């Protein structure tokens, strides 16, 4: 084992060294030649060479006979590149020259003319390795490190055309006579070069050879978005790819009930466990999304949710290029009124009404001890005890009505959010080596105080061709990040269930922070009676810096491959990747935090006040995560053309391992961060209540103490795969693939262990048929495919898996539960996909249409299967579920207007998805099993269904009534399962995006609208007890109100909370449209920037989320609305919450290169 680890570290070190060193050592020989100043009249060639050697250090090789036969040289060159001087002199002498290192070889020109010139890009930079040929002949050459070429032209070839081509540039074909007058050829970038390429991770093919359904996004599209999150940049760019508010991506719907729902992410050809948000968005060359069975089946058991292929940037032949791209984002403070909470007066009135309902409650007794008593309850207690008069009470209440804690929070707890991102890239290369280095730094200051994070990304990629038959590729990625945030989110204060109420004040009129009273009078008296205790003053502003979370993460990923060219069209490749990540997360409550001061006081021993069960110092919870995964792949590739026949095939083997090792430490008290020490505490006794009888005021800290836990996972995969296609006469293509995956968490039943994933597809290029003569149609392809993909759950296994619980003081031991029952028939989830597509380009490719219809059926889904409860459980997870997704995608790409100075480009994507749960054997016996806080999956309905009741108004006591299944009114609390109705789905059925791009000279204006349609949301309501609701004053209060009111009567605990929030009257239309982004770009004129050696200089101004359009009865941002995912309801909760809308964001960006 020691030898293995050492070898692995050595290999990683060598790969990194090769990445870092190779570019610079090879590029050193390709630098631009120096300038010279020479003035000569009738000088010998020998003297001319001597002067050049003196100024440049170059050595010249020229035979004596040739030197003596050459005429005299006359020249006047002022600070000219030595190559220009040599070109001029050699043309006069009818000689040619070549430079290898520092040696210049002079030769007499052979018969025929020598055609010379220089090839540059649009910025005037030399292009190395450009192909210069005479079409129809075998005459050709390539440009050198300075972009120069010399092409010998035979007399019979004079007057022909010359073709100049280079990868990523538009090919030029020009008359030979043009090069006799203008020696410089400028190539323009081909903006569509990556648009015409589909990267599958295993191979790269042109779109014209694809039979499946793909979507691509190029670096140009990516660079047009200034958001630092690559996931956000993908939104609206590819039909069928849907992004939700939490940054989760889905492709053509969700195809599982309990297994992985995220698409597989592949980076530079190899699958990873990372998220798109963890990648450097400024270092992406291309993103390809594999959507149907043919496209994704090559990835087998992990492809049912689609596959996203990310290709990072690589170097290109040419001079070293230094680039910078930076942006600054500003986001204004949130407006907390958008939370739609109860006003201060309404909240106070509700508190007073609750007192009137039960004035003899113990919570209003002067002896009542609590650490969370509101100001109104405190005043009520004081008045009831005779401590204050009615007039004093009323005066204090009136004063509270004038306060607004939300305004104070905006002023003292929120701020303008600011994010800065900087990316520096260095790239270049030659025919032998290409390299790219990208360093990206992002620092984010969030709106909430003490919430910050930063991240450093380093990407290094190198491709080396030491021999004609060998290509070596290596890449490395390093990701280091830090973050910190308060332990309590600001949303935990705005629901008024913690220490803050609508009338709390955080600061006085002069801005001085105030101490907020939280403890009752009895508790305050108790603390003051004991010496040595800490004060209990509280302010959330200062506490946000004393009670906080801190996370540090580091991850490294290495890729590498060796590709051997065996014969023309046949290559063999071996490669893989290795990733390791470590993350440390700490939650620290300092000794000065309110939590620990309160715990210190409460944990004081009554028998010995000098003894404290909670030691003085910090409390720390710490978790360390470690993950490691690797892939090794061997593959053979074949690609040959035989007349009208083209055959492409690949076959390979892949071995992959995914592991994690997580350790959550037991809570440590008395922690000293300076000394790194803590005070040992018997957590078992502390949590079980052994010390409670001797504690001064209860054991409130027990809820926060953790015993610690440990988790490991080791998942292994072995795969074999084949993919091939045959094309005839550039008209018909048929393709197929097959892959078999084995893993260590399959069931042991042999009949389920060998179930390969496969696909077949075909394309008919109708445009290329002889009978098709529609001139205005440039492309017409018809595609069809069928494939079987798979999905996995990494939480289920074939053997019995136990999950450890917590310590029980009753049994004196730790409980265990069964998290996975033994299942020898456990197998892949299977998704079959049918796809039919049409691709059309018209009007000289000015307009393109793409249409796809798909039908996905997912079977063998892991789902809870109801079993005989005498087994000890009500259900066991098995491969018994089934889901169907079907829909269509429509995309338009076009350039309606194109002139010399003005251009208008438009892109429109529409995706419609209809899904249905076909099989899901869950036994829901009670109405609340259907109509509850979270959406559910139920057979016969769409996924994430919302269920509820038909509202029938209130009765004369203010209680909720519903219409039963028989159409009769009844109390909601008397409902049955038969009364439950389907109210809609929480998932949008349609997703649209429209992007317009206008260019005029150096200016560019673009904007994107997005829309999500057809889904529902639960409104925030007053359910009878949650007095923090904005509707609390609209409740039923007296007989007769039932004629005009819909919100039930107020009670401290109202059974209507389990029914009224789920009535149909509280369902809203969640459809919306937004102006997602608006971007103005100015491209600086290269004729100006090149004076300082700069090129591709641009400045960006971008705004996001400027406005939205919603249904007429929707007064929230449906994109950010929150369902209650707590799993329960209580007197302060809701089924749906109005959450803060997406704030407008404003960006300033700058990019340039040298």
C-alpha cells in the first residue's frame, strides 16, 4: 500500500510538471526575430551576412561558390524585422532561406517562381501552421513561427488560385496574382466552427453526422453572460435544458423517483462528480448536451437524466496570447416588504387577541421563566401582576406600534451585494505543442452581513505531439474556496418565531445598537440572584459575528491520455482522470454569542454555583469531508472513407471508482481557537438529562449537541462499450451503440446483472437527394432514434444496510434502523427514449429550424413498495416504479437582417414536457398523506403534484368547510381520502427563451427573455394560528364574517392549519416571464488598441432580472416562492411562503488580450 501511494503521488507530480513546463520550453524557440538597421551600397554578400550576425547573433550557411556568384547588395533598412530584410534581399538575389534555431541556410532558388507571403489574424498577429496550397495539385506548405511561407510555383501552375486554411478561421481562396501585389493575408475567425461540432466525450463529430438529439453552447455564447456561475449561463441556450431557482438542471423532465436526478457531468472527456458551478466559466470552449437515447446511451447506467459534456479551452498554434476578463456585479439590498409578513399593528392586535382567549395561561404568569418572551407578552404579564397600570400598558403598546423591525434589518443587517471576478489566461503553441493556462478568482460579498466567500480556480491544459504517431494530453484543475456566514439566516428572523418581533428595534435614532430584552422577568430575576453569570443582552447584528459557519474546501483534478496513430483512420487511446477533494466545515458559537451566554447561565449548578455544566468558551461542530474518484479508459477509434462509404467506430473499456469518507466530530465545548484546546464534556449524560435537576434554568443546549457520526461509501464500476456509424453517399446515416456496466451494488441475482444499455438511430439528408431541388432550402435532415439508458441510486444496495441513530437514555444504547433492506434483484433504473427530429436551414443558412418529439418511459424505478406491515415496516424500496415523459422541442436560429454595419441575430427555444407517474405503490391512508406541505408523486398524476380540497367557505364559528366527494359541505377536519382533489403540479410544463442580438459597427446590444408556464404554487395564508401572516387581520372574528371572509378564526392551536392551506382557493398560477438579461457591449477598434499591443478589447454593461410578468392574481415572484419542506405544520408555519424576489443585478465587464 505504501508503494502504491508513493507511485500515485509521483505520477501526479510528473503530470503536473509536464503541464507546467512543456509549453514554455517548446515556445522558447518560436519567438519573433529582432529588428535591424542596415545601410549598405554595393556591399558583398559576405559583408551583408557579417552585419546581420553582428546585430542579431544569427549564423549564416552559404556555399563559397554561391556567395561569390551573387551580385552586390544595396540596402537601406531602418528598424525592420530581420525576416523582412532577408525577404527583400533574397528576392533580389533570387535565393531562398530557412531558419532553424540561430542558423540561417541560404540556397539558390530552383526553376519556377517562389511565391512568398505572411498570414496574420484580424489583430495582425502571426498565425503558425497555416496550410497554403494550390488546389488540384500536391503543391503546398505551412507558415512558420512568424506566419511566413514560401511556395514554389511551376510555370504551368502560374495564374491558379491559392487556398489558405487554418483551424478556427475562415478558409480563403484567392488569385495568385493577388500575392504578387499584397504579401499579407488576413484570416477571419470562423464563429461557427464550434457550432458545427458535437463533442460526446468519447469522440468529436460534425453535426451533419449526428443521428441523435444534441444541443451545443459555444464559448461566444458563454462569454456573453457575465454571471460567475456556469449553470446560470446555460439557461435558455438549449431547448429541453431547464434550470430551476436552486440551480438544478433537468433535461427533458425528471426520470426517477428516488435515484439521482442531476445530469451526468463530463469534463474534457471523462465523467466527474463535480457541479457545473464549480468550473471556471471563462475557460470553457464548448458545452454539449446529450438528450436522447442515441446521444447519451454511450454513458450507460448514468445517462437517463441526460449528459452535459464540457470542453475546456486549449491553446492554438501561434504566438503566446495573454488575456484578461473581469467583471463586477452589484445587487441592491433586498426589500423585506416583499416577504409579505404581518404589519406591526396587526401582529400586536393578534397577540392581544390570543391573550383574551386564554388570559390565565401560565405564559402570562409573572413567575413564568423563558428566554424568549415578546415585548407584548412581557407587558401583558407586567400588567396582570400589577407592575404597570393600564395607561402605562397602553402607552407602551402604542409606542411599539410605531416600530418596524424589517426597516431596521434592512439598515443594519443587509447591504449592497458585490461580486468581483478576474480571469487571466495564457495560451499558445505550435505544431508540436499547444497549451492553455487559466487562473480565475471570484470574491463575493452577499447582502447579509458576515456572509462572504471567495474561490480560486487554476486550469492547466497541454497537448503535445512529440511524434507523428503520438499525441500526449495532460490537464490539471485546482479549486480552493472559503466561505463564512452567520449561523442564523436572516430569514429565520423575519418569520418572528425567534427573538425578533415586528416591533423590535435594533438601533436607536442615532444608529447606536440597542440591547433587545428576550428573557422574562422571572428569568431575569433568577440570573441576577446568582453571582458570576453573564449578561443576556441580545442584538442580532453583533451576534451574527459571534455565531457563524465557516467552510474551507480544496479539490484537485488531473486528466491525461496517450493517443497512438496506428494507421490512417485507426488510433488507440489510453487515459483517465483522478480527483480528490477535502472540505472542512465548522459551526462556531463563541463564548460571547447569545447562545453560549444563555447556556452558560442555564447550566450553572444549583448545588455549587461555581460549577458550570457548560464550560466557559466557544462551542464548535466540525465535519470533514473527503472524496476521491478515478477513471481509467482504453479505447480504439476507427474513421475511414471508402468512396461513397464512411465508417466510424469506437470500442473501449472503462473502470471507475467513487469514494467518500466523511467524519462529523462530537460537539466540543469550552473551545479555545487560539490554543486549539477544548474542555471534555460527557455528551451522553448531558443530552440524556443526567444534570438537568441540578441546572439553574433547564438544559437548552442539549438540542445542539452532536454525538458525532461517520460515513463512508465505495462504489465501483466496470464497463465495456461500442459505438459505430455508417454513412452512404452523404445521404444516409445509421448509428448504434451498446454498453454494459457492472457495479458492486448490483443485486446478486444473475439475471439482473447483465442488462446492457443500447441505442440505434438514423439520419436522412433529404437535401442531398437528386430529386430534391428546392433552392432556398440549404439543409433538410430527418432524424430518428431509439435508446435504452440507465440511472442509479448510490444510497441503496443489495445487502442489509443499517443506519445508526442517537443515544437513548431509556435503553442506555444507540438505536439502529434499517436504511436499505437486502435485495438480490436490485438493478439499474431503465429509461427507453424514442426521438424523431427535423433540422432545416433556409435562405443561404440565414435561418435554421430544429424540431424534436420525444417519448421517454422510465421503468424499474426505485420506489417504496407497500408490504405487509407485520414485517415491521409498511414499505420496502424496490425496482417497481414507472414514469413517462413526453414532449417536443422547437428551436429557431437566424439572422433576419445582415448588412455591412448592422446585424440582427435571434434565437428562440421552446420546450414542452408532459410527465405522468405510471406506477408508484404507496399506501396513503389519510387525507394529509395526499394534501400536505410538499408535492408528492402519485400514480396517474404528474410528478410533484399538489393535492388539496375544494373550499366551501367558513361556518358560523369560523371553521373551514370543504365540498366532499358527494358534493355536500362538511368540516375540513372531517374529510376523507375520497375528498382529496388534484390541483396541479409544481413543475413548469413549458419553458421558453428568446434571445435577440443587435450589432452596429463596434456596438452590440443583446437581451434574453425567459418564461416558465403551466405550474402552480401554494399561496401564503393565515391558517388560524400563524399570526405572522399578512392576512391575520382579514380573519373571521365574529358571526356573519363567514359571508365575506375566507381565513379561519384565530386560535393558539387551530386544526384548520392542517386543511385550509391546502384548499383550491389557495392555489395560484405560477407562470411567469422575465427579462433575464440585457447586455450592451462596445468593441474597441483594433487599429487603436494594437498601438499598445492590445487586441480584442471589449467593455460590457449588463443587467439581469429587470422586470417580470406574472398572472393577474400573483403578487410574488413565482420563480423564488418557497414550499414548506419541513415535513410538518405548526402554529407559525405555512404551506407556501412568499420569499424575496430575484433582485436586479448590474454588471460591468472588461476583456482584452495581448
